[in-house]
C-alpha cells in the first residue's frame, strides 16, 4: 500500500515541539509585559498617595497601628522589585523568541525541501498527464475547427457553432497558450524536447555545452617556462 507523503509540517514531532516552544515563549512575553504594565499602574497609584504618607503614619500611630505605613512602603518596594525583575526578563524573552523562530524556520525549510523531493515524482506525473491531455484535447479541437473550416470553404457560409475552449488556441499556432505550456514543460524538465510537436522544438533553446577551461601549463621546477639557451 502506497504511503502518502504528509504535507502538514505539524505532523512532524520536531516541528510541532519547536512551534509549541515558540508559542510558549511568546505567551510568557505577553504575561511579562502585562505584569510590567499592571505594576507600573499600581506604582503610579502608590506614588500619588505618597504625599499623604506622614499623615497616614501619624493617624496609624494614634490608632495603635504603627506599622501600617511601613507595610505600605514594603508593598511599594515589592512592586518596584517585580517591575525590575520583569524588565530584565523581557529582553531575554525577546532574544529567546528570536532564536527559537530561527529554529522553527530552519526546520520549516528542511521539511519543505524534503516534502518537495518526496512529491516531485508525483508532480512530474501530474504535469505530464496535463501535457498529454492537452495534446489529446488539441487533436479534438483541431478536428472540430477543420470541420467547420471545410464547410465554409465548400459552401462559403458558416453554419456550425464554433466550440473552442477559452483562449487555449491550437498547437499549430506556436504562440498559443497550449503551445506555450508545452514549451514551458520542456524548459522545466517535465517533457523531453523530442516529445514536442516538431514545429515547436525550435522555440526551445538548445543547451550550450559548458565552456572548457584551458589548464595553465605548470612552471618548471626552476620557475622558467620554455627557457632557451
């Protein structure tokens, strides 16, 4: 039984794990940025109330709670410490995301190349099938065209409804869409030049042989070439 080549990259465990880690890092970055924003807002509120701190401390002392304002100061210090830690973590997360994205893209490229290699024979077969069917279709289109043309030349009148297919044209016209498609098939290696109708082969450039590089003559051991007495 023929096994289908998977084309979904997430079916590869390495790619799935790499993308999952990338998404985890991105989510952690968002949480860190939200933490910074929320703590900055809380710090702003705490700073706005700082001018009343002496008054609050005085009333706290009168109420028998001398540590109330000190606790508020400790909370502010904690918020500042959380902000500082998050601000240190944020660039590290940015860098980790950049590195992990490179890993993901490298894997994507490797797997994509493998998928293309594995499916190339199937693609070649499909393109060759298209070319074959275009040639068969062209034979029918030419027969239909010639039949109408025969009636016109024999009677001087058109009587049958032309049933051409879009702008495909006929292979006898070397610049028709059908002819151009077959020529591109040859240029891209899906067909051999010999498989083209003979009148189209001239439109396929011949591959020039690679130029030969003339080797330089090695120097004599003493450094002279063709020395004369």
